[in-house]
């Protein structure tokens, strides 16, 4: 029997799905995200999973979660604290309850709250037995205990599956329930399941049935009396899709190939969290993309350098440990001045570190992690969708300036997703490989009738780039390599003055890139800010959200974000000078702040967390607020826009 | 429809190593292949002989000079590309096979050569060497084996004999050496040969066969380093001992060596099967039909491996010289290009440019419109 349910309007919701790593929480979150995207909400996601493929079942380390933040306005982060937690077992409850704000809703699958699983999660007593008691540990929350598994097994009986297989559909039951609760469209998930399980009719039937049963349960049960409505967001006009950073980055590489007319050649060794780029590019041979899964990290970049020498757009993808192994080869590409893209999807370090968690602590490695003076341009995307244009930009620099370029993504960008406005190919820059085809220098013995020569290190006056003559070009045969080259002619040179000149010239070439960069965009709505917050990479979202909070509380703050870390934009120094205080939030111990201090003698103040997770906007807002107070000589109280309830989650932009 | 696996794709017809490389328009000279750079090896170094042999062999290869690429790593021999007027890259230690793999896979119209040494290929670059061989990328690897580190001034190498006294091993080296030919055979190589720096004729013949082979051709060249390891190959070079030391391998002929019989042309020693391997016998002591006839084309590498084991690890009293193995196997680069070409051809059927297809790709999946 259907009941009349109350419908409540919300402007945003943060839901976290959490379960055992075998429970399909990533898929559930992903489906909910797709439904929300198609519905037209703005959204940001944060998958969080263990490094182990199947960590011991039911344990805390085995918990996998997926957080999705969706809203009727543009949002910047996946949210600090979930409004709703879906917990599929005791470990998932225990691992996540600490992140919930007071008043959050918890939908918990009671089925696995057995003695054994409670023990594994470290619960002495079943917290669900204490609900409503004076000592209820979950007293701050609205808890909805539901036997999701039991109801799923019951619902899918007709398919004759084993109990285990039947229970597996419980994630779809949960998805159905949440889809009902937030009025999500069901067609995308139905179509997805039909495609995924088309070869296994019983499994398909069970999943579809569980999904519908979850929906119907929401509609009929008295446990849930409210449905929520979050209207579509008013995003700029265009066609949108939801996209992860790794997918956007892969598409960006293909686009760079199309816009430069160069075949893309990826040499790569599998590594978390970069492997998806290898997987994706290997599907797109139709664009002339070649992918080589190399024997190791070094061979991956070696093959890419070889392909670049031969006239392809050489690319290598990896994470920090791989960059360490590739350093010598990156130096070779610096010395031979060949175009090359080196993509570092950063993860927690050092050493193996936290393979599945995010961090941005490879900036110094990208900047300086080579022997000798070996400058390399660095480009960093700021959001998952932005990985697309960052890849195109990195390719523009690599090809135009004949240099390896580092593209610093990170684990959060790689796996996180957001709605992405699909760009028009015609709007992307055209990249001209400008291969050398002719002799370029008169022979010193020209008077004696010696013909002209080819000088592989004779530079373009504007870009300082050397000619790129690829094998097969008659008359331009030449040798390059890791030994120092004589300026111009490019033969081996041990001459001290030449080495000094070449070291400076390679540096000047990278610095010359700044001339091709647009002026920095500074967001300073009132124009009265004394404090500038500057970041790079995936902290864009949290920094933006923190600045919004500070402004909503009535204070002034400016924000700017660096896409180019080397060279810096030409006007960065002037921008920094305009502000009394500069705050640099980073997921490291202060790497950009050091570079800013060294380059501009500015008192860059660090805000640093290395928890393997994105920065939290509310915490950061408090830090920004404090600095604003110091700069303006006032007491700053962000009130509910900071860490204080009730509004302890992301703010809408000031209107 | 599911994507075909590489084995379902039409295999590119097995061709010669240089078939897809454009031919030179007219005759070429060794001088055209000689760069203007001063050669800087020590006087008497075996590398000179190999360079001369290569410079005079390349014109005979008959390929356009601009379509030839030499790639090297680090070490004395790795200076090689600077002295040839072709395209070239003197790369970093041990990595030349990986760089060459990228070049050869990206461009089928190039003749790709790797010049490396025993330290470069077998120590720091061992991994790249074995994987190049297993992939069978169309290129020729010339391994100059002088059994010592020359450029770093005389430490023992992975092919030095146990007990080698060097600067880094004053009381003798401890590690057992590699036999490069055995290693290559174990790494699934499709072409494996050994030759000698000082035997121009044999060296040139092996280079020709290696270039003609489609796939990775591995050529070990015994190369004397008069400065740090002089005499390492004396037994096979000395006029008095060489006919007893060199076991010449010729496809289709019985393997014999030692003092030649004027009439039969057979040496007084021969190889015969013994158990699972081979042994040296007195030619006269066994019936001719029991002499081991060399079969470089045998798909099973066991016999070639057994023959490779006849090389001494220490002072080279004896060594088989020639082509151990030459079998046809699809090359990695041909297959990789076939996959790309196949995908491109299928895409072309649906029409449109790459940009049109990219637009379609970006707009695929669940999209929605705003405004
Ligand atoms: S050290 Fe030995 S191998 Fe090196 S150049 Fe001199 S003689 Fe040749």
C-alpha cells in the first residue's frame, strides 16, 4: 500500500555508501552519481577504497566507500561530512560514523550485525541494541536499521540463485531505496544493468528486481516518511556528462593527438592510480593511438622517448614511485629536447606509501627530481573534468617547446568525478609539430662550395625550441644523446663555456613558456581582500569552498589557482604583491609555498594536511578566517560558516 | 562484436627485416655513412674494426640513409652512433632496447639498430634486453662483448670469468658470468648469432643475415679491449689455436672443427648428440651420419642451447661462432601496427574525420543538456 510521503526541498545532499570491499559500494556510488548527473544536479564524488583487492571481509581495513555530493547549484567539493551514511556492515558503520555531523541519517543493513562481524569491527556490544537507550552511541543520529540483505534475498527468490549470489544484489536494493528517497531517474541504472549482465539472465533479473524492490520498499515502508527533492543545477549552457579525471585525461591525450596530427604513443607500466589511463587509451587505436605495456617504468618512458624521436607524441603515465624510476630518462628528454608527456597521478608517499589515497607531494620531485640542472615544465589540472584541457595544454607546451612536460594529477582527481561540459573540438588549440624538413645553416666552408648543413640545436629565437627532424627526412641525419651538446651544431661538446651557455639556455627556454600563458585569474569579488589564498591541483575545490564560506560570513578573501607550476605565470609576482598575506593550502608539507618563497621572497603561509584525503573546506575556512582577522586587525568569527553547526557543510556561492 | 585478439587478426606476412624500409636510389659509399666526428676509442680497440665493417656493410644494405637509426646506451661501444651519418641516439645506460622498441613500433619504414656492450645490455639493461627478445621487435642488437667495463676503467663485467682480478675485485670476482647466447636463446630470441670483431668477412655475413631477419636479431660480437682485458679472445684469434677453438656453425652442414681434412673438408673434431645435449667427439670415431648437422631453423631451441653451452666461461678455449638460431615468429611491432591499422580501417568505414569521431566519443554515454 502506497503512503503519502512528505516531500522536502533541499539545496544539496552528501551521501556516503560504505561497505565491505566485496559489497559493490563503488558501483553503487557510481550508479547513484550517474542518476544524479542525468537528473541535472551539479555533483562531486570521492571514492575511497583499500589498496588490497580483497582485504579481509568484515574488517575495518576492508571498508570501501563512495561519497557523492549533489546540489541544485554549482559545488566544488565532495563535502566534508556526509548527511547520509549507508552502512552495509558493522565495520562500515564503525569506520565512517566519526565523519558524520550531528543529526545525520544512517541507513544500516542489520543483517551482518552478528557476533562474529561485530567482533571483527571491534564492537563489544551491538550498537543497534542500544538505540534509544541513555547510553546510545548513535544517539546523535537518525538511525534506520533495515534488513537490506534479508529483503533482497526474499525479493530475488524466483531466480533460484544460491543464497550468497542472491545476497550480492543487496547493493542494488540499497541503490533503489536511495534512488527513491532522492527522486533519482531509474532508467540509466536499468539500462546499465541490462548491458552489464546481458549474458547472465538470472543475475540480471536478480539485480533489476533488487533495485525495484529497494525503490518499492521506500515507497511503502513507514521507516521513511520523507522524500527529498534537489532541483537541477543551473550550469552554463551546453552538453554535459559525468567524468572521472583519468578518463578526461585519456580523452585529452587523444585530443592532443588529433589537434597536432601526431600519432599518440603511450609507454607505460601498470601502477595505481594511473593504470586506468593505460586501459582507456588501449581502447582507442582507431585514433592511431599505440599503447605499449612495458617491462618496467623505465622501459615505458624509454619507448615513449623513442617514439617521440620517431615523430609521435610520446607519453608515459605513472605515479610517484614510477617517476623516481624514470628520472634519468626524463633527464635524457631534457638533454635531447624531445617532446614528451610525463603524467604523474600522485598518491600518498614516500615509497609505496598509500597507493589508493591522494596526495600532492610530488611537486618538488617533478621540479627537481633529476641530476643536473634539468628544468621541466609542470602543468596541474584542478578538477576531474579539467584533466582534459590540462592534457591538451601539456601537449601544446611539449610540442611547441620540444621538452618533456610533467602533468601532475592525483588520486582524488583520477577517481573522483564531476559533471563536465563537453568541449567542442574546434575550440581546442591547434598544435603545430612543425617538423624540420630543410637544411638550416651555411657550412663554415661555404666559400669552398660546401653545401648547407643541418644544425639540430639551432634554436627558434622566440621559443628557443630546437628543430625536430624525424628519421626518414633526407639530408637531416643527425645524432642526439645524453652528452652535452654544442649550441647550434649539436655535436658533443665538453667546452666549459658551452656547457654554461647550454644550461642557461635550457632554463631560459622553459622560462620563455611564461610568455605564452594567459594572465592569472584572481577571484576577489569585493576587491577589498587583504588575504590571497593560492593553490594548485585538486585543492581547487576545497579552497574555493572555503573562500565562499569566509565571504558568506561577511569577510573579504581573494583566491587564485595555478595551472602552471613551472614556469609560473608572468604576472604571479605582481599578484602576490597586491595582498598583505598569502595562504597556500596543500596536501603536502609545503612545497608550493617553498617555491613561492624562493621565487618571490613572499611570506607564503602554509596550510598543510597529508591525510590521504582532500582538504576539508570548513577547517580550511577557519584557517583562512584567522588569517583575514590578522590581516585586518579584527576578530573573525565565521559562525555557522566555519566549523560550527548547523551548517557544517558546503556553502553555496554568495549571490 | 568483440574485439579480435591479435591471434585472430590477419597476421602480417612474414617478411624480411628491411622490406618495409625504402631502398636507396643509387649506389652508396662507406664515406656517405661516415660522420664528420673524430673517432675516440683507444688505439687498437676492437670497436674500430666493427665500425669499419658496419660502415662498409651499410651501403650494401641498400637502404635510404635517412631511414636508418642507430641507438646505443652507455659504454665505449655506445659511442658508435656518433660516427655514422644516419639518424642516431646515444641514450642512457642499458635503455637502448626500450628506446629502439619505441622507434621500431612507431615507424615500420625505419631500419633500427642497437649498439650495446656486455655491461650495458647484460647488467644495467638486462631487463630491456630479454623483453626486446621475447617481443621480437624488428631490430638488430649488436652486443660488443669485451668481458670488462672499459669506460669506467676496468671493473669486471657480467661476462667476466669467475676470479677476475680487477680494480673492484682485487682478490678475484665471485659472480658466475652470463653466456650471452644462452641467455638470448632462453629469452625466446628468434635470431641469435655470434661473431668476432677481427673477422670482417664473417662479421659482415652475420650483419647481412641479421638485417634480413624480421624480428629482433641478437648478435654477440667478441670484441677485444686492449687496455683493460687484452687477450680475452686470444685462443680464437691466434693463428695456432683458432682452428681448434672456433666451432663454426653453418646451417645444413655437420658441425666440425679442428684440423681440416683436405678431401672431406671436415675438421678432426665434431659435435654429436649425447643424452639431451651435445658433445665433442673425434670425427673419425663416429659414422658421418651421426655427426650433428646444424639446423638454425629448428623451432625447438634445445639443440642451439646445448651448442651454446660449449663456450668456456673462463679463458675462451673454445667457442661456437655463427648463427645459432634463425626462426620466423611474428614481430611485436608488426602486430601492434596491425591492431592500430585494423581499428582505423573499421573506424574509416563509418566515415568522418578523427575530429568527428572524437566529438562522438566525448558525447558518448549518459549526457544531458543544459539551456
Ligand atoms: S677501454 Fe677498451 S673497449 Fe674502451 S675504447 Fe679503450 S680499448 Fe676500446
